[in-house]
C-alpha cells in the first residue's frame, strides 16, 4: 500500500504555516490591545464538533464508506443529546446519548451501504435532507415549540479553567480522540484491517477478515464521534437548539476531511483552523473599525474557498482509498 | 400486429419497473412519516388526509401546489442531467441562490421596458446559475476533482456571497429583512393563487432538456459518457463536451429555479436576507430527480407530487399540529430508499423465505 508521502508532508507544511499565521495574528492583536484570548476560546469551541465529526469521517472513509450525511447526524444527535440530558438530568449523559444516537445512525447507514449496496453519496445526501425536516418536527413534537428550544442552564457541561481560557472537557477529549484515532489507524491490527478494507477489500477477505463487519464497525465509530460533536454543540456550547443549529458544520467537517487527506491529526489541525476562522467571523462582525471594512460573510466563505483550492491540487493532490465509496461484493 | 403488441408489453415493462421502484420508495417514505407521527402521538390518518386534501383538494389549492412544484422540477433537472452524464451534481442549491440574486439585480434594481425586463431578468439568472456551475465542471475536467466536494463548497460560498449581496447592496430601503422587490415590469403574470406564468417557462425548459438528451447527438454522447464511459472513450467521445454541457444545463435550470421564486412568486417578489424563501429547494430537487427516475418529464410529475406535500404540509400543521417540515423528512427517507438498488430484490427474497 503506497501512500503519497510528499503530499502528506506538503499538507503538514501548509497546516503549520496556517497555525503560525494564526499565532502571529493573535500576537498582533495582543500588541494592539485587543483581547485575542476570547478568539482562541471561541476557536476551540468551534473546533470541537468539526474535529469530532472529521476524525470520525476519516475513520469510516479509510474503511471505504463515504458518509456525506454528517450535517444530518450533527443535527439529529444535537436533539437526541439534549433530550437525553433532560430525561437523565445530566449534561454528561446527554453527550453519551448523543454519541449513541450517532452510532445508531452510522450503523444504519453502513448496513444500507454494505448490504443494500446503496449509493453512498445519494444516501448521505438523503440523510441530510431527512435531518432538515426531522429536527424541526422533533422540536415541535417533543417540546411543542417551533424551531427553538432552550434547556435549563444546569445541564450545560461545565468548562475547565486553563492558561488559554476556559476549555470544555469535550474539547480536550476531541484532541485526545484525534491522537488515539491516528495511533489506532496506523499502529494496530484492527486499524490496518480498516485501512485495507478501504484500499483493497479483496485482500482483507482472502486474509480471513470480514470486510462487511469492518466497514460497519468503522462507520458506527465515525457516527458515534459525529454524534458526540452534535450533542456538544447544544450541551457544551450554545445552551440551546435552533432548527438549523449545525449551520453547515457538517460540510465544513467534510472540508476538514478533504483538507487532511484522511489523516486524523491533520483533520484536527484543519478543524482548529476552520474553527478559528468561525470565531474570527463572529469577532469581525462585532469589533468596531473592523466590521465596516471586512464584511464577516467573506470570512465565513474562507474555509470553503480554501478547500476548493486544496482539492484543485494547489496544496497537494488528495488521494482517496481506492475502494472508497464502492460497495464490496464477494465473488 | 402481434409484433406490435409484444413491443408494447416490452415498453410497458420498461416503464413499470422503474415506476414501481419510485412507488415503493414513496410508500416507504409515507409509511415512515406515519410511523413518526404515531410515535409522537399524532393521528397519521388525519395528518395525511389534510395533507392531500390541502394539496389537491380544490383548483386553487392545486394551483398553489403547482407554484411549489415550479422550482422543484428545475432543480431536479440539475441533478438528473448530472446523473445522465455520470455526475453527482448537488450544486443546484448554490446555483439557485445565484439565479435568485441575479433576478433581483435585474428585476428589482434596474428599470427596463415591460416585456424585455422579464426576459432580461430570467436570462441573467440563468447565466449566473450556469456561471456558478462552471468552476465545478472545470475542476472536474482539469484536475479530476470529485464534483460532490466542489459543488458542496460552491453551495456555501454562494450562500454567504448572496447573503452579503442581499444585505449590503440590494436591500430594500427601510426593510432590511429582504431585497428590493422586482419591479412590476419584471414580474411574470399571476395565473391564480401564487402560480405565475413562469411555470410555462419551466415546463418548456424541461421539454427542451428532454429533446436535447434523447433527440440530439450531443445528448446521446452525454448519456453514453454517463452509462458507459469506457465505450464512450473507444468511440472517441471526449468527456469535455458532455460534462460541460451537463453542468451548464444544470446551472441554467437551477438559475431559473432561483429566478422563479423572485420574479415569479407573489406576494414577496423579493429575496429574504436569510434566503428563507429559496433555501433547500436545491436539495429537495435531488429527491425529486430520483423519484422521477432522472428523467426531465418524470421530474415534472415528481415535482407536482412533492410540491403537493410541501403545500399540503401547511394544512397538516394547521389541523393536526404536525410540524409541516415533516414532509422534508419524508423526502429524505425517499432519497435514501431510492439509493438502495437492492431493495426490491431483498424484499422479494425476504417474502419468498416467508412463504417457504
């Protein structure tokens, strides 16, 4: 299995350059007398769902299932998480329920793709469309209020005070998960098999492992991570749900995956950069002197433009696993 | 004579198999919708009664349904023509935003004589839609970029760009929540309810696309590249022309879809700053294209069906209390069901096993 080393190195260089640029930018803000610490805080909050969804997607794309329905999973699990938190009266259990709901969706998606031989792009898009309708329906059906729900403040997952500001434990978990996922994929037997299931499923089959189980496992894991991210959006960040709460984050997570070339650690870095950009957009929208010059809409656009440049090969050509997106049929 | 009858049976089969697949998916979608209503304590029978009565119960309601169907048959074309050329063009959403803002720019901000004005606004919207499809096509042809990724990114770039234009440059003075409304000279004549003559343009475009796909050399090449790229390559057909054509037709259709909501839809005649009156029409089109078997004419009927759901959903909400957005969830289920090619065989196998 030959991996394009040079492309990975180039990607890493680009990401380091971006991170350095962010650091310099923050330093300049500090120097001018504005408070950049808030920016990092928001950036880390915004990073968390992106990173979780993107790392999960890296794993299931490595196994050969492309799930572009992350936006849908984020939306649905957000509601599931809050619902669970209210029933069990605990934000942490809410996060768990969100992850479980995500796992269930990932599992169903994988079953449809592996045994139903479904077209993954169409099914993923169907999941997104389903969620756009299902979430307002749920909000109405559960809480009898159209489009928005605010839960008691005490259900919020509390943050931890650190030198760089208040950080959610989920953020720390997301960083840990990205590192573990990288180790899992490249240093364990199961990780090797998952990668092989996406690269050369025939070989996995001949070696005596089950391609179908591997893909379903990877997809369920990916869904669970995405679900944790979805529940976090409400329980660790916004403190409520609106019907379009994910606001394209599922697609930005997809952009992170594209950006990373399916490496969880690079996906984490990309999620931080894009999360920071989101924080920056909020910041640009309110700071006097800046908001008149740069409309924040253009800042919001940046992640998508960068991704287009990445896929266009400006920053190194991306290579999918060769059996990615194709159902595996045993002969 | 016998020969003719045989051929007819064959034709019937060719139509009935795909129709039964669409029918099955629609049934699955409606059943799961009913299940969701049951779980949350609504009455699904009353829900669907009001849904369909509201959508098809009277002439004026049916006209409203057609008004909902107009943009949908167009965004369905975007996806369908993509599939015919072997592409997953899910960029209708963004191209439609561009069309909408184009229609606002010409229809609302510029004064032109009547007659020319409508045509100019429509043409400009189509042009912008096609232009917005172009980057995805070129990235595909030059760099081999998968169109799913590029169109998703272009959708969001378009979302922020159009929101910016709507708020900063084309807002109605004193009413920040929407753009300047289209001038009376730029509006399509109203036929009844909120249905306007733009539906004739839309159906016309569907027919033109049908003729282009099945009655011209270019259309044949396009379909060949889609169904059998190897054969197309051996036949010496470069993928450039078909892929470009597919994206551009898709962009034109989506652009018209956007325009139809601005210069062809009372009472607002304008674009909301949240893009609320056009948002998700592009994604809905995917489901409609699939229900219509990726056929421009099939798409018209599928659009009327789904337009009915969208319009009837409001009655369902009013009388039974079910959130009208449930119909989008039903559409999602239909899309997922139609993504599974093995569904009918699996069910058949399952039934056989049950009989044994």
